[in-house]
């Protein structure tokens, strides 16, 4: 029960002048319950890679297998139940008259539940995304940007996918919306052991959330490690158009002044903890 | 599916056809169309097809790509072919079941199919080898004389260039939304025609909303840059005829004359 990617390559506009190899010879395995952060420069192939996980894109060579289902096989419906995918700006996919109906859409399409069963699941998904009851009967187009985003994500969560993929879910969200989203994802991962794969631009976000980081560069996986290791080689990251979290740079600067100050700090919480130690025992 | 529409999509390249002046290309393709519609001669029509294929070849656009534009009209072609073959008066050729196939009918079917093919290939070639900006520039220049009789030529050209500009954008958007709804379990391929049409609501609603949002944004952007129509506007790139245009026109006119010869002879 895992995601297995073997020698995956994907080429857009094959055999035309616009031909573009977006993903090249990627091999990796993702286990159940992992929290994976995928980072990389714009155009490095992150979106292309994740769209292979539920068979929206098919490999031009190599293979992708999710829980034993090859994405090229006929069991594509089964696959889509297992893998929930939240696209960039998911609020652009809202279309129903009410929030409630929009969240229900995927559930109706993929399962045949009774009205009561559906209602339970819809309310659970809404709760997971902190959508209050009074919003449920409103038109999704009346909501604020952050609320729309949460409704759209709830529309994916409602089918209870074992694997949840989010492509830059925080783009355009305010800090509070971002924190709330990560709290919800954390909660889902903890209570249901859902695998969460998150594509992001922000090192801070990924460092705080993921326990494994894939760094993509020019269509390949350049690094596949823990946040600790990934942010160690800042020069390498910078050569790929990325950077480490700001507190990591700060930790380095401090270690130049205070001996033995740890440099492997990637979150504000960790920084606070280390600084408190120094302040308490100078 | 959606990606099959080639009309209005530029295929980058560096060929003679790409470099030719848009006015030349537009006029030549119009002439080609006129001839194809005027002539009834099978040889002329075949020559026209050969000529358009040669033109595609010269443009270095893959033939399969240029012919993609035919896919959506395939049904129309088939329909007219079937109608013509079975329901034309004339000398009976042979009979299938109760339907009599006439010699004239078959000929008419072939002619119609050839005509539509040349028509689509010719016009797609213009849009495939000309950027939308140059294309509307060319059209504006060609329509300029109509300004005298108060036709809003510049506005028409502007609307066209906006429309052309947004075809690929909306197409990309459509694909994104289709992907997103497919990921949620939407199914666009099964069911009867009504179910299929209904299954597109989750795509059409977001698409319309985003189209209006884009239109609104564009209007704001144009207004904040003081856009006020064609009066006194100058262009960054002036259209200029070059030697290439002479050569292209020469070759084309020669081809057109060649096409007309069988028409006069027989
Ligand atoms: N639908 C598409 N058609 C053609 N090229 C594409 C398409 N989607 C992405 N690409 C190209 O593939 C490369 C990788 O894109 P993408 O996977 O979207 O990168 P990322 O998500 O990391 O920004 C880019 O060079 C992009 O231009
Ligand atoms: Mg992307």
C-alpha cells in the first residue's frame, strides 16, 4: 500500500516544436501516512509529477502504481477514490448553487450513499475545513477568497481519500488562512493516517509540515531527504533557484557569534526554543 | 479533445510562410477560397488540394497538425458526402439496397469534400503561421478603406485580436477545470448525449465566471492605460512588404493560375 513511481518521464506536445520534457526519469516510493513536501523552482515539473498520481496524466515511459493500481490500467475510478487532488486555485472549480451541493459533488459522482450517509460525510468534511453551518446554504460565489478555498478543499476531502495531493494550496492565502489549512492537514494526517503530498514554493511552510522533502530541478528529483538535510546545503538549494527558511539563515549567522549554536533550525518554534536556552544560560 | 482545435493557434516557426506579410497571406487564402468555390472542375480542385499541402509543407508545420483543424468538421464532410452520394439525381451507377448511387452524386460528393478540406487547411495555415497580433494588424490594414463609410475598423480589429488572444488562454483554463472536476470524479465520456451535455455544467459555469473576470480585468487594465480607440495610435511594429512577400505572392498567383487552367480547358 504505497505510491511507487518507476523511471517516470512525461513529455508535453510530443513530436512538435513545442516539445518539452517536463519530468525525466523519476523513481521514488512514498509510504502510507507520510507527509511529503515537494519544492522546486517554477517550471521544475512539480505539477506534472503530481498529476500522474491519479492518472490525469499518463507516463510516456516508466510507470506509476498507487496501492497496486497501475495508473494506466482500467481501474481509474478506483484510483481517483484513493487519491484526492487539490489543484492550484481550487476555488476556480466551484460551480454549484450552494456550498453544501458543491462539497457533495465528488461524493455523488464516486459513491452511491444514502442521503443520510452523504450528509454525515459532507458535514464532516466541512468541519475538517472549519466551514461553519451558516455558510452551507450560501452560494459559493458570495464567499471570501479564503472561504472559497476551504470549500473547494472540503469538496475533495469529502470522499475520504487515502492520499491527499495539494498543488500550492496556500498561494494567495493570508497568514491566518495558511495556518488554519496546515492545522487541518496535520489533523487529517494524524487521525486518519492519510498520506499528504504538498507542492509548495515556501520553504517555511514545507519545513514546518513535511517529514520528507523532494526537491525538484529541471524535471528530476534533485534531493529526497528530511527537512534537516535538505536545508543543510544552502548553496545547492540556491543554485536551483530555491532558498532555506529565513530562520535557518538566522541560525547560521548566530552560530558565527555564539559557539555551538545549532544551525539545523528550520521553524520559528525551534528557533525560539534554542534562543531561550541561550538567554536562560548565557 | 479540446486541444484538437487548431484554429487561431499559432505554431511557431521561421519559414517563408511565417515571414510573409499577413496581408499577403490573408488575400492569397481568400483568393484560394474564391477559386475553390467558383470552379466545378475536379482537376482544379485536386490541384488546389495539392497546392495547399505544398504550402503547409513549405511552412514546416507538421501536416498532421495542420489537418487537426479538419477533425471538428469531419462530421459535416461525412454528412454532405453521404447526402450527395445517395440523394442526387443523375445517371444511376449502382444500387445498394433501395438507394441508387448516381455518377453525378459521387462526383459532387468528392468535390464538396475537396472544397471543405482546402478551405479549412488554407485558413488554418494563415492562423497557424501568423501571430494573432500580426493577423489582426493585417486585417485592420486591409479593411482600412471601409473607415470612409464609418465602419469601426479599429474596434473590430481590436475585438478580433482580443478574441484570438484569449482562445489559448480559455482553452488552457478549460483543460485545467476539466482536470480538476475529473479528479473529483466527474465523467465526461459516458451516457447519452443529454447526460454528456449535462456533465459539462461543472466545467462551463467556472469557465464563464473566469471569462467574465478576465474580461473585467482586461477592461480595467485598458482603461487605466488610457486606451481610447484607434485615433492617432501608432504601432510598434509597422507592417512592411519585403522581397519574401513578392516571392510568396508570385508563387501563389502562379499556383492559382495553374488551378484555373483546367477550368478553362474543359
Ligand atoms: N499543459 C502543458 N502543455 C505544455 N507544456 C506544459 C504544460 N504544463 C506544463 N508544461 C511545461 O512543463 C514544464 C513543467 O511544468 P509544471 O509541471 O507545471 O512545473 P511546476 O509545477 O513545477 O511549476 C514547464 O516548462 C511548463 O512550461
Ligand atoms: Mg505548478
